[in-house]
C-alpha cells in the first residue's frame, strides 16, 4: 500500500512538472512572438527614420504609391498615425531613442488643435498627442487635446445629434455627410472632458454614438459607410457606402471602425448598450461567410469577386486591436484567440514585409479606397499603427 501511495504521489508530481513546463513554454513562445515582431518593427522604422531625417523639412510618411513614398501635410487625416507609431515603439521597446522622435513628429501637428476642416482631428491629435500625454504626462499636451476637442465640437449639429464628417458635396447631393469612421474620433472628446471637467465634449460624443446606432446600422448589424443628414430636422437624406462595393454592401474597414468605436464608448461610459453594439457588429464580421479563416478581411465583405480580390491588412490590424480590448469586457467568445489568429497572420510572410522593403513600412497589402483606385494593395501608416497597438494590447493581456 505504501509503495502504491508513493507511486501515486510521484505520478501527480510528474504531471504537475510537465504542466508547469508546458505553460512556461507557451508563455515563452508568446513573449518571443511579441518580442520578435516588436524588434522587427523597430528595425524597419529605424531604416525609415534614417531616410526621412535627412530631409531639410519635416515630412510625414503615409504610403508607397508607384514605388515612391507618399508624404502628407499635417491636415491630411492620417497625419497622427506616424507619430503615434513612434510612441508605440518607444513604449514597446523601452528604447529612449524613440522618445525625442515621437515628440518631434507629434509637435509638428501643433496647428491641428485649431483645425475645423473635417472630423479627423480626433485621429490626428489623439493618436499623436494622446499617446504622448499618456506616456510622458506633458502638461502642455492636455491643452492641445482640449483645444482639438473644441475644434471638433464646432462640427456638431444639434438638430441631427451628430458630428458632421465631411463638408457638403453637391456632386453626391450630400448636405451633412457622416461616416462610420467618425466613431473613432469620440475618444478625443471623452478624454477632453476628463482633462477639462467640461461635460460638453462627453455629451456630444454620447449623442453622436446614439444617433449612429439609430441610423448607421442595418437590422443585421452591418453598417453603411455614409449617412447624409438634414441639419434642420435631423432626418436622413441618403445612405451610401462610398468606399465599398455598393451602397448595400459592407465595407470591411468601415464595419470595423464601428466595432472599435463602440468598444471605446463602453470603456468610457460603462453603458451596456455600447458593449452590445460592439459585440453584434464584431459578430457580423466574424460570422460572415466571406470572412477568411486567417482573419484578414477582404476589402469589402460583399465584393462580387471574392476570393479573387484584395485583402485589407489595415482592417485586420484594427479588428485585432479592437478584439483584444473587447476580450477584457466580454466572455461571449474567446475574442483574444480570434485577435491572436489575425495578428499571427499579419506577422507572417504574406503580410509582414522583409526588412528594408515595402518603403520600410511594417505591413503590406492594405486598401484605402478601391472604388476610387486610391491606395490599393499598398502599405498604409494606419495599418502599422494599429498593428503596433494590437501587439501592445496582446502583451498587456499576457503579462496579466
């Protein structure tokens, strides 16, 4: 009997040791995966920085078009993503060399705090100054964020309860076009209220989110890209999918902007309505018959030439980042594993560039707007930004 008990104890101990060894091996694999991709990204962006720092004037890289780097002015909607990526590299690597670069390219956008030309001031300022404030505590950055929120608020139309995205456009018969992308700019408003104590920004964000739920979504939780409003009575004039396959199709990145935006709204308010909207919008993508097993969406889920059409790495990166945060709020599905699948695909040879290639951007194969033949199957700075953000969120989840 004594020998039997000894054998039993030995067996239990062996199982425990093997289990611990296996868990440690898995943890090391995850750490190695993140570390390798962060190291590659830092090396790739170091090559880019070496080139653009030689310019006499400060430049802001967006993409590679016809083999040439596309640089953008501060007022272009994606101007905040490159400095934002530098902040993420500083955070992920711990290398101090990235901090002065992030500050330099962030503060080049100083004038945008007063920009009222479109809704994208949220993208421009929060990805740059927002990350800078989070990582440095620079008091001056608080005022920039508050001023940017004031500028964004000038586009709020009370009768319709929305922030106008683009200006009126006669050729499309748009008076007050609002795009689903606008959900991403609400984070700036929530932050401005926390920094200033002025609830006006928070209330505008809430009204915009509620109106978006009411008018931007179809019964199956897919979304139109553009809703055009009458600013006198708030009625809907047009529903379009400007950058998608057709007005009734689901443009992938737009659908995913909505997922991400409503995750933000739930984080900032705790309102379960926003969590439900985020989940159901995400489930529409994940359950769609045209959603690929590797997790990187086609540019439009309803395109008529799937699978012989373009994937959109930027949509995949944004979705992965959104699902990592969603996994902290919902156990409905294993959203982290789904995000892991996407980020693993993006980190493979099909999407991650070779060192020194792809204009020194990290990801290949993104799509800006296929119907307008604009930035098709190219690297894009926002694909890199959300890829790095996804790696950061994955790392934080696994460190817990």
